């Protein structure tokens, strides 16, 4: 019994530490992930012989992807209108937003995305892709 009394404060302290650790909030990394989104920027330069109809088909095909791929959180696109003359021939910008890297990992090999790429390939001169994290809105 004396041994038990001698170790009782230790057990009480250990139990208290375990309870505090169990009630700690999730790691900041987990919270941070939900506070940001992954942007996928795609710039396209079309071949000189690409027709307006072919380019329109690419625009419509890309714009249809959010309805076909659940991982896409938001989507927008437009054509270059910068007066700075630094576009290097890239005329179209598409911005695809994913909740996380898993969403992007689902999107890239997705059959609908791959079907769109097949529409794009014949008229594509060059592509530039940049992905970055940004705070969620």
C-alpha cells in the first residue's frame, strides 16, 4: 500500500497530461489545408493555322470540365488583353481551382480531362502550367 501511495501523484499527473493531450485541437497543418485552395493555371498558345472553330471547340471543351469532374471547385477563363506585349503568343488563360492536391490528382488522369486533351493537341503550339496555393475565399 505504501508503494501505491508513493506513485499516486505520478499516476494523477500522467492521467492529467493524457487528458490534456487528448483534447488538443487538430494540428495547425490540418486547419491550414482547409483554409487554402490549389489553383491550376493553364496558358495556351494555339498554332497559327488553328481555326476559330477549333479554338472555340477547345474553349467549350475546357469550360465543360467542371460539370464532368467533381474535383473542380471553380473554373474561369479568358483571353489575353494585356497592353504590355509580354504574352509570348499565349492567348488563353484557364484557372481551375481544387480543394487540395487529391483533387488535382483526380483531375489530371480523369477520362474527361484526357478526352479534352485529345481535342486540344492538334491545335496546340505551346502550354504553360503553374499551380499554387492561395487562401480560400
